[in-house]
């Protein structure tokens, strides 16, 4: 009788991070597995600036380019996604009361940074990783609203074409029945750089140290410094 395989089934998001096998992918795997838990020791869920700083610095520590990407982000719950797929959506001409009624009747709901004032200095920050041609959002779970059926993973990654960064490009992905919509903020002035969550504090240093040690243990590779 053959031995039963002990390999556990991995979540789809994590499975994507394992192919192909190289150092950049290993770093992405550590970000997926470890970053949110470490971040929550020092920061609240709404910590996209500090989280992105940690992700960018982690890749740069091991010699990979990385950059913050300022985006507007919206999340539609499964009921809204289902309605849209059936061609059922509220008209833009509806009053707020009528739109709210449409949502209540269907259990449809969404949340996003585009609900904030347009002069909000920072909407949402994610990390662009050129070596992987992807964006990593390691604080997407701040949009979770279980009562509204929005239950997102702790981290998402999606592929992008580099040339799309030069225009007001939009990306939409689906996770756990929800649609997540990103659009680049082109009038960005780097306001996050003025935040202490970007300039650095003890919490960021602690998380960076923990993740660097994890990558070194996993890969046997030392960073550049």
C-alpha cells in the first residue's frame, strides 16, 4: 500500500506565488504568508503606507527593484457582482435613496477609497514589483466587511503590463466572490512620503527585520544590506 501524500492543498493566491521558483517569488511568498501577521503587531488594519514601505524595502534588500503605486480601490460584494453579471445595475440617474433601496433589496454593497474626498492626500498604496510584472497589495484585508459578505484574503497579487503604468489604467480582479477594482492616481504627488508610516519607525524596522530573517531562512540567501 503506497504512502499517502502529506502535501497540503494551498490557497489559490499562494499557489500562484510558487510558480516559477526563484528568489523574487520566494520573497513574494514570505510577503503573502508572513507580512500581515507581523504588521498587525504594530499597526492597525488601515496601514497601507507602512505595509507598502515594508514590501518595497524587502524586495530592494534582496536586490530587486520595487516601487509604491498610488491607487483608488473599490470592492464590490458577491451580491453586487451577481447583479452586474445579470445586467442588473442601478441607473446613474437614480437618487441616493433609490440607489440605497436597490442595494438593500439585493444585499449589494461596495466600499472603496473613491468615496473619500478627492483632495484626500493618500487613497490606497500598493507595491509594484517589476521583476514579477505584478502588483502586490498586502493590506487589502482592511476593506473586509464580513457583515456585507466581503471577506478578502490578507494579500492579493495581480499581473500588469509595465506600459499600463504610464496611463490612467484600471485593473479588476476577483477574490472570494468579490470584485476588486484598482485605478492609478495620476495626479499623485507622493504625499505618503510625508507620513511617519513611510519615513520609518520602530514598528516598520521590526517587521522588516522579521521578514528579512524569514527570507534568509527560506532561501539561504543574504540580502544586499
